[in-house]
């Protein structure tokens, strides 16, 4: 939903430079750490440390956190749309980042499955708020002629961030444990938010804020007018369902079939997922340029 007010006006946006293109995509690295790395590698090790080694527990915790993020994102996007003409979207991104980092400290200190679940839900809510502003930068600031390149760069940062997160967090989990890995996630989120704040200069918006927020306005979709959007969402859902269904539980497969000890397994799973994500990430800019 975020960026809906800006999409129709993006064609008039001036061509942007490489610094801006990097700036509007950089935070995807942090989002990959907060989602892919945290769920796939850190949570299984952290749950095992409090006596919850069952993969089903990870499934429930991950589901609750991602569901909360999914539900809060349309509201956060609507708030971002209304702040955009006067304050810009960056304040929403910064608030969301802080809203994710503070619960990360609670997650690091959690010593039971319910405490871990609650902390993770709060982390994902903060990440979703930040993402609602982050993903609207592209329609706000990038003209139609550069969207292929911008989309490819976004893919590079997103999947490349996942590759980096898998490798780094896997190594930290093996050597230092879950608490240190969670601290790394928080530091990456703060650094990425700071880099975005320094690199992105949002142009002033000439239109007034949209009307007041309503529930109907958050969920209203026209099947004819929004057909392409609905098809894109459905396709992305199926694609991510397949990749997440394998990637999120690869650690348990390796633990059962190859290596005992979840800390060592995290490093192996991180290396495998990192290589796969890197191959995907490197194709992003080329695909965007071709598009």
C-alpha cells in the first residue's frame, strides 16, 4: 500500500544519480538480516538454547512474527503516505528501525519460547514499519525509465543482504552464540538506517496529504483496475512460499542428515544459503537492465 499516492506522479520525477539509487536500496540489507537471517539461522539456535528444539515451535514463532508484520504494514504505509508531503518518508523508516532494534535487545535476553515469540513479533512489527517507507522510495523518486535498474539494484541489496546475513550470522552463531548474532542484526539495522538517512534526499512533494485513514481505504482493491497488482502479489506469494519452505528449514535437514550440534549446523547452512543467495543477487542488476 505504501507509495500509492506517489505512484501516479512518478513519471514526472527527474532522473536520479547512482548515490540516490544506492541510498533508496541500501536498507534492504538490514531487512534481509531482520527477516531471512534472524528466522532461518538465529531463532532455531536461540530456541534450542532455551530447551525448544522442535521445528514446529520455530514454525509457530516465525508465523506469528511475520503475520504481525504483514498486518501492520498497510497501516504503516498509509501513515507514510500522509507524512510524505511534509516530513518525507525517512522519519517512518527511522522510527521503524528503532522499533525493531529495541525488541532485539529483549529477544537476546529472552529465556523461554513465549518470551522469544513476543520479542520476535515486536521486532517484525518494527521492521514492517520501516519497510513500508523503504519500499515507497522507488515510486517516489525514480522515473519510469530507471525503474528496471532500480528494481535490479533492490534485488541485489535484498538477496545480497540475505547472502551476507547467512554467512555472517552462521559464523557468529558457531563462534559466539545467539546473543552475539542478535546484536549483529541490531548493529546492521542501525548502520543501514544511518546510511539511508545520509544518502537519500527526498524531493519536496507538491500534492497535499491523502484523506484520513480508514479501514476500507487500507484494504480496498478493484479486481479490474488492480488486476496486474493482484497477479504480481499472487506470483510473489507462490515464489516465496517455495523458497521459504525450503530455506527456512534447511538447518534442520542438515542437522538430521549431516551434522549434529545446531551451532555448527548454522554455519554450514549459512554458507550454503549464502552461496545460493549470492548467485541470485548477482543476476538482479542484469535482469533489471534488460527489463
